[in-house]
């Protein structure tokens, strides 16, 4: 499929890094291990491997991107399952008043295209997609706040006041030093993360939620119990090992090649280089525009850092092109159209995380368009 | 938690077997492997690891319990996710006529207690639980046929005619030689299996569906894409390795200890022994009854085999005990009450798959009750 370039945000860019980490990130599981459904029967999230809980808290303490003290960790099969779990936990329960309207789920456009699809595909009576948060009227809602935002990389805060019975779920999948400056320790009620974007292990399907309220955490765990009776232990062990390798490279720097094994340094170098290439290609072409580069002091690196989003939000400025995705597809570049994100189809979302060879082809093709 | 005995069907009995298989069932995953979301982009189930597809088909051919030729394999995060995926795929789509009634989901009582809970917890507009199949009236439905049945081990067939627009989903989680005679090669439209019950790897959360119709398989895969963006690759690789070890022990018997490594032989020996102990304990107590032992010629072993269900469906015959689960709980035996299975609370379901030490305590306690 030569035309299948970048439709998905597949983070295979990181393979190169993990080829260099050897035994530190390798996992061995004997046939008899982790056979039980249970991981930690005393925990609200009874299927959470204690080793993963520990490494999740450790990496957040290292990076300083999210508060963990006083939070419950709920593990999910990727953050998508946790997104559904949060909707389930934050909506009024099925028994609460027959005929009660489903909870409205909103997010400011452009919003991640999966939000409406995942909210509505089962036509749940508990919650339903209600569109762009900025035009929402009402005081009972769940607001999804993705920051840095998928698709456009914007740093976001909730736009609706939580004064009514509104609650916010913060999707912080991209709030890591390779993509943006870490400017504060986030301490929202429900925060979602995933190894897919932090370390690049999308196939491992491990996400986690940091949840302040015990009852919300308990309901999220209940969702996952009913949906999949817990979460793959093999993947939890692997995610723990990988996160441990990440933290070790910063916290146990005695090994001679520790510097080479620093994930966020690697990721930042790659992203800076890729964004430089992309901006060069857009300039060479002359028909595309990208959001302005912004920068801030990163509390993790203690240096000024520009924002290098995991996706480019590309606008085609040619007057005769109203469907940018279609235009690019005709030139063998697959992207996701802006209209899937509740936005103008002159925009497309392009993954910045593909393997080098595919990324190079993309940039080359883009720069040649007139 | 000394009282926490057998609430769940945790298949830890099999740990002992897998401690003896060494490298044959051990998996090693380097840090850079299986990072992509994708496994097989040309497959209807694009997140299915080809190695798992292969070993699933191989073990079914070895055992002869299900047809695989012409079937699509859809992998899930345990068979629970596939159960939901099947409901989604077999119900009319959301767009099909506003106000259309949800599809009725039924199963003959006693039915697996998760069926109603999983069907209804999101209050889907696509499907809803409609109770005992034997009292259902209507010709549009999904009938769940669990055989051998959870909780009572009965061999079952669909009770509703599929003449209308009714369809059946066959949950064959327990249709393996350790539990029952393999009497025919099942060839239903949708058949669900899981490593949790076949090999005992519940923590791995891998199930699979064998699906005849391509469009149904495609919709089931779509459900899993929206729910969890695929299924843990690490667990798929592990399940493939474990299933391969199972088949190798029968098909490559040149190794000196192959006999010792034959899972179904081991499982059958253990289950025969455990059922003998349980029937002895029930007789010693005098206040419990169990279903009659049945037997049939097993096409896999070519021998007569008695049925040794993974759960015992135990009835307390004491006139003054109307709540058997409560009675047993007072004697520190945790079971699941019959009323959770749409049946009489004089019955309870007891797991037969716990570790030896826990099983021995259970049998000892049971035999002492009067």
C-alpha cells in the first residue's frame, strides 16, 4: 500500500530509540507467570500490576508533568478504554431517574476525531456527543480537554466553567517533554496518559488514568471489569519495564551510555528536526501554512523549548483546494481531513511520528506541491 | 482474605502445569518490538498478530472442537470484549430507523451471570438484555449459547429457532478436552474462545472469535477498534507461544518429556481427581447435590470421557437453607449465588480451577457441613 502514509499517528519513530536500549527494556515472561485475573486485590483497581503503578508514579515525578500523590492509578487497554471508563464513571448511573437525559460530552473544536465516534458508537443512554464545547449551552456536561491538543497541538484549558454539574476529563497523552515544554504539574481530577505517545509502544495498548476521587476511580475500574475483565498483565509488565528504563536513564546515570538512552532527549531532537524539515517543505511548496512556533521554559529540561506537536495541523492555502485531504491523497499523501475534527476541510492532520523513511518521503512529496 | 475462596473462576490450577514447560512457553520481547498499532493491514482484523491466527487454527485442528476453514479469526481482550463486539455486530446499526427497538439478547437459565451485566451496563440503544431464552417471545434476538454451560456444565444447543431474524452466538470457552468429551467439530456462525479457560492464562486477556461471515467479522473488529484500538500485541504473542507449546506437545512428540507437557491430559487428570473429591465431599456431608455425571466418546482422545465442568453447580438440599451462598459464606466458602444466573438461590456456582491448596480447603470445609 504505497499510498498508506500517516493516516493513524502510529508512533513507529520511537523504534529506533528502543533498538538501542538492549536488556533494559526487554521483557521475559515464563509460561506460568501472571495467569490469574487478579493483580492487587486490595486496590480499587484490582487488576493493576503494582510494578506498573510504581513506575507510572515515578516517571511523573521525574518529568513533573502531573501530580501523583493522593491520586489513584487506573490502568486501561490504551487510553481509549479509559476515556470510555471516565464517561461511564462521570455520567449519572442507569438507575438514576428513568428517562433522564444522557450526559452531554463536549470538546472545543478542532477536537480529536475519536471523541465523537467513541462516545456514540454504542448509542449509550448514559452519555452522548454534544459537539463543540465553545458553543455548548447547559450546565451538566463532561468537557474533554486535550492538551497539547490532538490535532493542532494547542495548549488548552477547560473553556466551560465547572460551576454547574460540569466536569472535565484531561487527556494529557501528549504532555511529555518531546512534544512541549513542561510548564506546570497538572493536578486535574481525571488525567489520561498512554505509553503509545509517551514511549511509542502503541501495540502494547496500555494507558493509565490519574484519578483524584476514589469513587470515580472505583467506577472506572468497574467499567473495565465489565468491558474486558481487567487489562493484559503481560502488557502491564512490559509498560512497567519500559517506563523503568526511561526513568533509570535519567536517575541512574552512572552507566556510560545513559545519555544515549534518554528517551525525552532523543524524542525532542527528532521532533525538532522533523518540524524543521516540515516547515522547510511548507515554505518550499508555498501553498501550505502551519501554526506559529511557540516556546516556553521547560521545568524538566530547565531550558526554553519550542512546541513540537505529534501531529501537524496543515492548511492548504490554494484558493481552488477546498478539500485538502483529497488534494494530498491525489499526490499519494494520506492524511485525516479537518472535517473529522469538527473543523475546516482545508486543514488536515498529519502524523509526525512515522519511521524516518516514510517521513522523508512525505516531506519530499509535500515540498514538491505547487 | 481467608474467606475469599472461589468467587471468580480464576484458573490458577494450571500454573502447576506451566511451571513444567520451561522455555517452550516462555516469551521474550525486546524493547523495540510490536510498537505499531498494526499487525496485519490486509486482514479484516487488522490488529491480529499472524502468529496467533496460525496457532489458533492449529490447536482447533488438533483438538477437533471447531471448524476453522473459511472462518475469520477476530482477537479480543478476553472473550468478554468479543461478546460485546458480537452484540454490536449483530444488532441493527444506529442509523437503521430512528426509534428502532434495541435487539433482544437472551440465554437459557441458568446463564452466565456476566451476560446481563455486560449487555446492559452502558444502556446501549442497540441491544438490551431480555432474559431467559426459554420464555422469550419474538423473532428478532441474539441467543447466547454457552456449551458446556457456565454455570452448570450442561451441553447446550440453541433453543430458539433461527427462522426469524434471530441469530446465535456460541460461547465455547469450555469446549476443550479437559472439561468434556469433544463429540463434534462445532461450525456455528460465531464461536467464542479464550485462553483463560483453555490454557489457564486469564491474566493475558486474550480471546478469539471464529466468524463465518466477513461482514460480521469486520464489524466486530470495528467495535474493538473503537473500544480499545486493537488488542495487546504482547499478549497476542504470548498466547500464540502458549498455544504453540500445547500443539507441539501432541504433534512433535519426539522430545522425551512431551507426554508430561500435554496440557489436555494434565487438565483431564486434574479435573477427574477434583470431581472425585467433590462428589466424595458432597456424599460425606449429605446435604448437597450435584448434577449427574455424564460421559461420551471423545473424538480427540478416542476414549470415553466423563464431563468435568470448570464450575460445580451445587445445590443445598437442607430444607431450612434458602440462600446457599449465604450459608456457605458463613462457613467461609465464597461462591456465586444461583440468583445471579437467573436461577434458584438454593444453587451456587463453585470454581473447580483454583490452586490445589485452596481447592483442598474448600473440599474439606464442604465435607464437614451437616
